[in-house]
């Protein structure tokens, strides 16, 4: 079978367990941490990462694995798909590096369990909501091969493009999938803004019947 994607960039989030472990080694970790729960979340995440890599190897797809904090645009030059493994924060961060030529697939590595949904004492706040993720740890082995072989087409998501003009400079911010924060470097200072909304269309360079100013994410598979 011919694959639709042959060169994949795999972006992996750093879990709270890994972050706090680094602080612990420096003697800076908070005392009241629930280490067993953090370790459980870390192990669930690593299990999902291993499953994603297994699928990529099984279909003989070339891939490069990096940490989320290592991502930069130079790594995207020859990639035709980016897979962000983590949660909504990981895919939001990853999408800010992408233009409209490379689709991004979000994999929720530690989704909320059915018994934890809603407001209950069982809820684990360290799990991921994954609203922007098309695949989860529970179905990645079934759905990811179909995506890699082109059986599932990417959908489109709108992004906001912000241009910040001052007296002598003009700054184009990375496209935002979720929201944009513009603030004064001095929190107590008064900020004055003039906002303008531009509505325009561009033709995407990625092959898709929907020609809009949008970024592509794979739609949730149901």
C-alpha cells in the first residue's frame, strides 16, 4: 500500500513528573507532591508514545522524535506530517510553528477516563481533556495506520493572525489556534490598543476542497 505520509515529525510533551523530577534533583521540588500519581501519568504517557512509534515502524514510515521544547521551524523542512503526542497544550504549541502546507495530528496520550468525567472526587486534573486531539491512547493503534495510508483526510481549523504595529515597528505574531494575549511588559502600566478585524480568503497550498484561511487538523474519528 502507498502511504500518504512518509516523513513524520513526532513532537512529545514533557510530563509534570519529568519536570518535577528535574526540580527534585535540584532540591527545588514542592514538598507536597503526589509522586505516585505523577508517576502513573508519566507511565501512561510513555506507553502511548511507544504505541505511536510502533505504528510508525510497522508501516515503515520515516520519523524523527523530539521533545516539545526542542521544536523549531528548521525541523519542518522535509516533513509531510506532524504528530503531537500529549494534549491540547502540545498541539496548540506545535500548531504555532506550522503554516498551511503540513497537517498536524493530535494524540491525547492520557485521556480522562469515563468514571472521571464531570465534577467528582475521582477526577484526576492531571489528565488531558484533548478537545483538539483526533486520536487518543485508547484508539491510536487502530486509527493512526488509516491516517498514514490516507484513508482519513485532514479537516480544517480556523486560526487567528495578529499583526502588531507600533510607531516604528511591525510584528506579525504566529497564527493562533486558540487565543492571542497582548499585554504590556509592565503589568501596572496603562495599555492602549487599536484593533482592526480583516476578513479575507487565501487558497491553501495543501490539497483540499475547502479553500479558506485555515490550518488543518485531522477530524475526530467516530
